[in-house]
C-alpha cells in the first residue's frame, strides 16, 4: 500500500479531455496532502503521445493503458494490473460513460470500495472523504471507505469537482501498462460510428450556457438563444422536453440523463426547472431564468428570475450586451 | 431468450426522507417508487418481448421486504415472474455489495440479458451494471438508447458526443439503458390484477450461497455525515418590466458579477 492518488486520464481527439486535466489537478492536490504521487492512467487515441504533457496538469507519472478509442471497460484488467500490487490510496475516475464503466469494473474485479458521483474530495487524518449530493440535491452526504476495506477507494468525480492547474510543472514520466487479457469485458466492440452532420458543443466545458426548454416552442425558437450564446462566447443547451421534441440534438440535453454542467453562468429560457433538469445544472455558479410563468419552479432556485416573454427579452439582452461590449450588430 | 430486468425501489422525489441513527436512509419510512430509470429498462424488455425477440421477462430486486411492492408494480407492466433478494444482513448495502448480490442471483437465473437502468435516482450511483459484468465475466453494453437482439448477438445504439455508435457483443451480456428507449407504459387495471397471480419468489443470502462475510457486512463504504445543502442567497425577482428594461436589468446583474 502507498499514498499515491491515481486518476483516469481520458484522451479525446488526440489531446487530454477536460476531465483528465481536472482529475490531474485534483490528484496532485490530494497527493500533496497524503504524501504520495499523482499517477495518471491514460487511454484513448493520442494517449501515448500526450501522456508526458499531463505533467503540466499535475501528474508525476503516467501509465498508458491504451492508445486507441473504444469502450474503456475493456481496459479494466490492464488498470487492475497497473494498480493491483501498489494499492494506492485513491483512484479518481471521471463521471463520464467510459470513466464510470471502467471504475465499475475495477470495483467488481478487485472488490474495492467506491464513492460517488462526488462533488468534493478531501483527506482527513490520512483518510479520503468525499462529499456527495443525493436524493435530487436535497441532502449532502460525506462518505469514506470502511477502515478494513481494501485500497484504493474509487472516487467518481463530477465534472467541475476540481479546477485544472494553470502553467504547472514539467513532463510526467511515462510507462506502458503491462499487457493483460481483457476477457469478456473486451468483447463489446463498436461496430458502427455515425458522427453528426454538424459539430455539437461540448457543454461540460462551456463557461456560459444558454439553455432552452419547452417554452422555446420549436427548433427555430432556439435562434435567439444561439445569438445570445454567441455574444457571450457560450454554448446552447436544452431541457429534456426540448430534446425529446427534436428541437435540438440529445447531446445538448442537460439533466439527470443528459449532461451535468457547472458553468460560471447558466441562463435558462422557457425552462420550468423540473428536478430532473435541476440535478444537471444546480452547481452552476450563477443562474438566470427567464420564464413567463411566475410560478415556474426554476424561480425557487435561480439567482435572478425574470418573469417575461423570452422571445421579447432575449433579443433585447443580446443587443444590450453587444452595445456594452462594443460589438457591432 | 430470457431477460432479467434489475429494479431498485427508491424514495419518491416528493417523499420526505428520514435517516436512521447510523446515517442510513430509512427506506421503510419513505414513500417509494420503482427507480424511474429502471422503468425504461422494463419498457425496453417488454418491447423486445412484444416484437418476439424475447420469450421471458423476469424481474430481480434487492432491498427490504417492502421492496416487493416495486416488483408487483413491475409485474403489472408486464413480464412473467419476479425474484426478491432480501436479508437483514444487506441493510445499508453499498454499490459493491449490491453488485455482488445481484451477480450471484443472476448466476442462478442465467438470463441471456441482464438489463438495468443507467443509474439510480436516489444516490445516482451508476456502477452496478459494470461491476456485475466484471464479477460475472460478461460483456457490458452500457448507456443504450436502444437494445437489439438477433441470434446470439446483442447490439445497442449509444449516443456519442456528436452522433451515435452501434456496439455489439456476444450473448449473454449485461446491458444498461438510458431514457431514450421510449416512454415506460402505465400498468393497466388488467395488468395490476394479473400481477397478483404472478410468481414472486424471495431469496436470502444463504439461498445465493453467500454469507454476510462475503458482502463485508453489506458495505465497503460508510456515510459519516448527513446535512442539508448550503442555503443560497434568495432569488432576485424581476417582474412587470418591458423587454428593454428587463434586458438592461439582466445586463447590469451580469456586469456586477463580471460575467460580461
């Protein structure tokens, strides 16, 4: 056993995903407290070439699990072989589909304790404690592994739990995971890939999100939201009602079964604020809501609630921000 | 072809929740429903059965005795029979223990597909499908927007960042679904009546060949603190303003927070 903090580093399109940078920073912070090292386990296309660059993000060492895209659960045996003998203190995984599946398989294969999805992690008296928002945000629980449970404790971290380091140290030392048989967990394969015609914004990385709901009324109704997002360098998101209606792609859905986002600014337009949507955006730093229904639930938890017609207010707001920023209309 | 749908009983969103002295949710004291995300797994299984791709739909749940109610509700939606794993030694089970127990029960039921919702509504855990696959040594097809079964192969459609992928694995598999598989049906009165006559069998840990020691006293983790969320500043309301004035107020508010 040692006091290292391992983390999963997903690569996406040849470079580290935002989650990899966040978890590297988180692992570095926790490792400084525990007296261990931050060790990345990298996977995805570009992982081999980019592994050393995670040093600047906080990693002391990086082990490359794979250099190709594919279901990450097939890497569970390789990850188990990498961490197995060393038994680090904690193992951070991103709460993405790949991160969850790989973490779940590790939990099952090695009989490890798992916490999450969490929104804060700290070390108290040498033990890892994680804070979780449960029961649709009505309760905060703090959990830890049992004293006699094996190491590491797996921690599934929501995006935004940690903040990436800026201008950090040098290169991480890089090694390759021991080859291992993926077994049945490697049997699920991607047999077809259908990218969309147009690129879809990555909501999890957006600092500003303009979200539309049922009140937007149509695909065309999203146009004023797009314009507002453009002047704020933001992205457009949606509630499940808007995605179900086909007004926007499902990839833009925020909520329990969509993306969980944590932007600096969230503006909800024509969104009632049902609990399923709320759990996807409740950690936004600033929440503005525009809704013509004065009794919409979002009015209960928004920071600024404007009662009115979004189709009248949003274009005016876009024009006003253009004026203040000196952008020609 | 047999599907076992794993269902979890969870507190209703609207229910008042109480905690026991050792910081576990008092599940008996809270109004309960089928985990809403598991209803999509039920719906997917029943659609496959209606399409003739599946003969038998079986439900499996682990929980207190009162969780039998969730299985009766599932049986009212359709399907043939249900199994409940209940044991005092499982109170406060965490995701690992749950996966261990479900894996053992699935070993007895030996389905072609073990189907689950993508996560639970209460603790939003999402590790059980992957852990069950790892323990059983089966492929995992997760986050399916649609499950398709042909011959000895399972396929799923899964949304990606910009489109969708099709994944494939040889049966038997563990699979999990999202809410894109289609709206769950309501139980009809006829269905509710029929459910009363369907078989619901109860197993304890010993029936699965497990002891309390095998599940580490039901958990490898424990809750050390429960508290209400931070209270936030009250909402600022803006009403009865014209669009231009309302827009100006919003812009002022954003500027004061250095957001523009």
